[in-house]
C-alpha cells in the first residue's frame, strides 16, 4: 500500500518532465514556434551536408543557399536583370488571375443561377478542375507560342476553375428562409441577387480566388519552364541546368514569397468585403 | 355581421394541394379575421398552419378558394403585411439598424431608408435594444435577434402581422415576454396579428380566437374564442379561466388527433 507510490514515482516524474516540455512548446507564441521549427530543420539540413556525406552539388547547404538568397535579393533591389524577369512573371500571374477571376465569376454566376448550368455544365468543370491541368502547358505553347501570351493564359486556365466552381456554389448559399424573407418584402430578383445572393456568395468567391491566385503562380511558372525564353521560372530552369541548386533554392524562395504576397492581398480583400464571415473562415 | 368591425382577412373555401404526391395540405378553410384582433393557428406538424400563413402572406398561392385582405384578392405579398419567421434571419453583413431598414430600402430605396432611421431607432428603444444600432447580428443573443426582427417587421408600419412560430427557438420565459410585447405593439398600432404556434399557453395568452387545426387533410377543426380581459399580463396564466381555456384547446387538438388516427 505504502510502497507502490514510491515505486511508481520515478516513471511518473519522467512523464511529467516530457509533458512539461510539450506544455512549454504548446504555450509558445506562434511566430516563436515557427522560428524554432525552421531553426531545427535548417540545423539538421546543415548537419546532413557537413557531416552526413551528402554532396553539396546534390544538396547545397543552408549557408550557401543563404548566400544565394542575399545575392538574389541584392540583384532584385538594384533593379537588375533578375528584377526584369520577376516583373515579367508578376505580369503574367496578375493578368492571368484578373482574366480568370472576372470571366470565372461571370461563368460561375451563370452556372449558379440556372438549372441547366448546374445540371449540364458544372459537372464538366468539376472534372477539369480535378484533372492535372498543368499537363496542358504544351498545348498552350502550341496554341499561343513562346511569348507572354501562352504563360498568362496558362495562369488564367489554372485559376479559372476554382473561381467558377466556388462562385457557382456560392450563388446557392442563401437559405430558403432568407429568400422567403426577401420575397415577403416584395424584393425584385435583382434585389434578391444584389442584396442577398451576392453577399452570401462572397465567402465562397473569396475561397475560389485564394485557390485561384496560388494556381495562377503555378501555371505561369510551369509555362515558363517549358515555354522558356523569359520570366522567373526560366531563371529557375537555367540555374537547375547549371546544377546550381543553391541558386535554384533561392529563386524558389523568391517565388514562394511572391505567391504568399499575392495570396495575402486576396486575403486582405476578403477581410474587407466578407468581414462578417471572418469568424467562420479563420 | 357587426358593421363597425372591419375585416382584414376573409378566407373562403380555401384548399391547397401540392402536386407532387397529391398531398392535400389544406382543405375547406374558411375564416374571417376582424381588423385589430389577434388570432392563432395551432396544431400538430403537417396540419398546414404554416402553409396557410404563407398563403395569407402571398408567398404561396392557394389551389382553390379565395383569400382577400381588406377586400382585395391576395396576389403576392401585400403591402399592408409584415411577416416574421421562426428564424430571425438577420443578414450578418448588415448592422442591426441596416437590417431593420432593409424593407424600406427594398421598397423605397436607400434615401428613404436613411430618412426612416429615427423610426428604426425608436423601434429599437421600444424593444429594449437602444444602443445596439451599429452592432452586428453575430453579437446578439437569440432573443435580441428576434427583437431586431420584430423591429424590421414593424418598420413599414404594417396593419397586419403574420408570425410563423416567431419565438419557437427561444426559452419559455423570454417567449412569454415577447408575446406580451406583441400584444402591446398590436394594441398600440391597431394591428391585426395572426400567429402560428404549437404552444397552447402561447396561443391562449395572445389570442382573441384560437383556431385548432388537424391533419390528413390539414383543416381547421375547432374555433375557440378566448374571452380574457386585455391587456393581459403574465399573471393571467395563473387565472383558473386561463387554465380552462388551455384545457379546451388541448382537448380540441386531441379530438383532431383522434379523427386522424
């Protein structure tokens, strides 16, 4: 009776030490927690390269990647060749995304508002959305050539389907009660659209736009890989062909930051225009 | 018929059947509602009480029979009517005051809505929500949201209020308070009130006349006049007469149930 607690005490104390650590980790503020994980990952990576016998050609060390990042950022801030290439890519993405979001919004409206659209057209778009659309890059190059057109159209092609599908779904988000309420107030169908269905659809539309902007980045960069010539994706391909993987990593990081910044802009717009839904979506 | 009392709704031989499955939702409904009175429609699920209210509100059309409001056939939602549903359905992207002004905005435009703002504020004060003008619906409790919905219904100064289980989602104490508020508002504006409910005490507390309904087919089975003095307070529920009325309504509903079984 008295001995059993003393026997079990050591294991109990060990367990509490582990739970103490995990408790401390859970209580870390998010930025600190993310930083901790990044530092550990980079440390392991550096160790693998320094002492793990992995060739720097196959896996560049974080330090050399860091050097390249500084180099790339320097070139970007001084407005050199790389800045021009990045600007081309940004234009492709933004043009493609604007095209996709406006056309996609209109198509989504039509699908969502009509029985025929929902029945006959929506399933086809869902099929295309589920397919690996990136495989269409060669087709777009064959159709639109090696210039900027094939790239921004590919970006548009990648991002239009999530916009269409989410807009169409959003158009049916208003509840039967809400529509009944509007009818009882003698609202016209335009008023039901503008004051009820459209605001109700906004959270869906923004969900589509967020997927869309990320897809547009992928589409533009992939088209540059294959379509070649100009753009930031082309710079990645060139660096890779030189087996300058530290450079490749640095360029990919810049592309990630670009994607993140564009995503952030769409999120800002969402917070402004669909503020009332923020508690549900975040 | 008493010539002094105006009739608001006059419904004769109304039948409603839904095409799919050939269900007869309502059969041979006839009722006259004197202007300024409060009536309730009570009955089990499927008795067609909500369908009847929707027809009166012009949201559904009857299959046969006539529905007149102030002598005119009801074709679409009448201007004189304010409707409230079980769910308040405030729009979450509009502040409380913008929600209340929505009917004005839809019927007369944004400018008219701005002009009506003092009336909306007065209504909010009346239901005890003053200071909540700029709050958003997700900051309101269920009872507060229903109060705001009442204001939205009243902003157009309707002569007839149609309430479809308006406080069904609220707790009993809050519901009784809201019922008294409806009574007060109706008396103040001389409005006719038609309430769909499945609470017997609520029906007796509110009504001048209770219409007990039965199913298969949906119909009015009994009409019970509630002769209790107005304005009614919650204390009236302890009155033996109140108890007798609830028993009568309950028995009427039981009989309706028996014939169906």
